[in-house]
C-alpha cells in the first residue's frame, strides 16, 4: 500500500519499510522445522508509526463544530488550524470537507486534497498587518503621524461622518468600506478599521525590492516546509512591477493592491506561519504535524525548532498591540473573550477569474489566543459563504470567520 496524499505520502518510505519474518531450517518427517545452529530465525520488521502533535479529542470537536458552521454559512469549505506560537506544533488542522478513509466514494475524491496547503486565494486584509509591519520595521512611520482619509471636502452626513474615502491611483479608484468621522487617520485607525487607503499610503514608503523581499521573508510565495506533500506557493508581482514609477516618486499600483491583499495569491498555511511572528516577538516558526516517529520500538523526535527573525521585537509587539485593539474596538470585536489575550485581523476577498472579480468571497480571520501558560496562532478561512438573500452579509469575515475563530 502506498500513500498518495497527506502524511501517508510524506512519510510513505518509512511507513512501508517492512520485512516479513523468516523461519528457516530442515524439515523432519512430519514436515516440522528442526531448529539447530544452522537454522535462521528473523523477526518481522513493521513500518514506522507516526505520533502526531494533534490531540484526537480536540480534532474531533473542531470537525463537529465545522459541520454546524458549514451548514449555517452554506460555504463550500471551512478550514481551521491551531498552532503553538513558539514551537510550530500543529494542534489541529481541520476541514469541513472530510471522507471516510475506509470507504472513499467518487464524490469524496476532491476532499483528498489538503486545502490548507493546496488551495490558492487572495488573502485580502489579513495581509495588512504584514505590509504595515514591513514599513514600521524600516522606521518609516512617525510617532503620532496623521494620514489623509481622502474622504473629500464636502459636508458630513447626519451622523457626522464624512463620505467613504476614495483614492485615485492612475486610472484606478481605490476605496474604503469604513466611514470615518474625520479627515485624517492615525495608524491605529488604519489598522483596526482596515483602511485600504491608509495601508497603501504606507506601502509606498518601501522600495519595490524592500517590499518584495519583506513579503518573502514572511513566507509569502514560499513553502512553509510543513510535513505535507503538494504544497503550493502562490504568486505575486515581480520586483520590477513593484518598482515601476519609483524614480518619479509616483504611487505604484502593484504595491498598493498587494499591501491590502489583492493581486497576490497565498495559501492558508503561509498566513498561519506569517502570523506567528506577531505572537512570538518577531520570529516565525515552521509548522509541524508529526512529533515523533517510532521505528523498531525506537522513538525518533521530529520537532523542528527552527525559527527565523523577520521583524524586530519592538515592531512585533506594536503589531500585536494593534491586533488586540482590532478585537477590542475594531472589526474583530465578535472574537473577544474576557480573561484571554486575543488579537486578530479580518479579511474578505473576492474570487478572481480572467482579470475580473466575482460576487463570491473568501473570508478569513487570523490571529492569536493566549493565557498565562499557552500561546496559540489560530487561522480560519471560509470559502464561498452565502452572499445573497436575507443572510447576504455572511460573506463578511466578521459574520463568518470570526464566530468560528471564537
């Protein structure tokens, strides 16, 4: 038997390292083997056993919870993972789309794909903390600096709000979903209310090379090295595209759109790995599902302690503060639980097809949950939740991914 997907494929060589036992000797008249010093007795060798970092009860409970939410949200699929921040140990990796390994039907075949590493999507606003962290780490944001909301010079509405911001970038108009009650935004406003206009202004302060290298250092368009096969990496614009207009100090449309998660594709596990930096003082870890391999009754530890610094400790702690504030005051308030340190970022992106965006969505919430003894990165992605009818608003991450996260 050969594994074709999942851990069975990754560890196929070890799982299949088997050898039959042998009893060899001269037969007597009754056809029994007569054992003597020339006989051969060789015990059988079994393939390796894998010990996972995933507790079965936790995995089962989360899968049952996803069944409820898939039905409620009428989604194509919901993906969830929980990872220890400091070690990269995956405590759960769950999907609403599962199969019975003892009886795989034709309709189950697509479910053999591990969407957390094989499904490419535009991440949307969950990319903003990464983009802002790169600018902050270069010390290119002044203390108490104000940024234009680009919401015009007209009168306010009856609630004292200015029109929604619109930013002209060449032939493109980039807008904000949130209506601000002021013309100038702080960094906190940009972050916790998920301003596209504020984020793109910050991204322009990086050169094309700096922006590209920074995203790659976080693991965007790079393999996470999780112990699963067929991991995809995604794509983003080239350094040349990110650098267009740089000499003339013109805004760059590629930097602008990628800064808030459009025009770039990623996978779920890349974003989970990237967010580990914000809960781990600027270090990203390698996700790992298998903790130990047992061969011939000997336990071999497979923990991966490799960590990589991508931003300074100061930058990581400032982004962490902003992620926490997003949950207490911003777009992620429905994730709040008293007594826990919770931070995160919402992201709602549209499906792209042949250069156009469809009215189909991918909604995500990535963040962390900590107490005094434990620190976890948690990611939730809801693929194509309902976006029509009385529950049309379920496609927003705050109504889909956030409740699952909580």
